[in-house]
């Protein structure tokens, strides 16, 4: 899909220097930047196994009780994280 964006002169100059330095096309750099931004800023969701665990009102009564503390290391830390 094609669409146009308007970029201020200072940013356009920086983009051109990046093109010259990297050998990538302007479009490739822009697409990569958008993809990286989306990856960092997309709304995250809990893993399905963890969501299923908490749907059970008494998970401690099931054989396959999930240790939710084990998932802590997989969760991002920092401001803006919505958990």
C-alpha cells in the first residue's frame, strides 16, 4: 500500500545522511523505523496459558496449576507497561 508523509527539512536531511551511510533506501529505513516503533509500542497481552490459569476461579485446586511467578521474567519492565 502506498501513501505519502510530509517530513520536515531537518528530518529529511538526517534521513538522507542515514541513506548515504547505510546504503538502504529511504523507504526501507522508514518502514524499518515504523516496524520497530510498533514492536515497542503495541499493546502487549498475557500468554494464553497464563490467561487460562486466571480464568479458573480456584486454580490451586487443579492438577496443572501454573506458577505465575515463572512468567515474571518474560514481562517487560518500565513505565508505560500495561499489565
